[in-house]
């Protein structure tokens, strides 16, 4: 079960809270009695993942989206027509 602490109390004793979190304790931080955040230990992965495994996991979660271009293909950017005299137009608009 997690304990509740106000933001004021949490700021005052953050070092002690972090020490307890390292031991497995979880805390809910409140603002005006309303829960807004949770301070808990980070779950460590059971084993090291390879790069490809991690990328697959992130794709499955929807956290990253694969590119639609082929590997090695340069990105294609469409840039509008360049208009000469940009500095001149800028200076004219300033006056």
C-alpha cells in the first residue's frame, strides 16, 4: 500500500522518501488533498534487451512508427520556390 504525502511535505523530506523508494516503498504525492503523482521504484528489466528487441517492443506499444522510405533512401523534402530579394523585402517592410 502506498502512503500519501502533500507536495509541501514531499519537498521537505525528498531525500528520505527516495531512500524509502529504493527499499521498495511507494508514495502518492498530493496537492490540496488530490493525488497528482506517484513516487515508486523503477522496474528493472529481467534481462538486457538487444537493440532490435527494444525497437520491436516500442513499435508494438506505438511509441515509435517505422519510416515509410526504404533503408538507405534519402529523405525527400519539398521546398517552395525561392523568391529572390528576401532581404530587400524585409527591409522595405520594416519602414
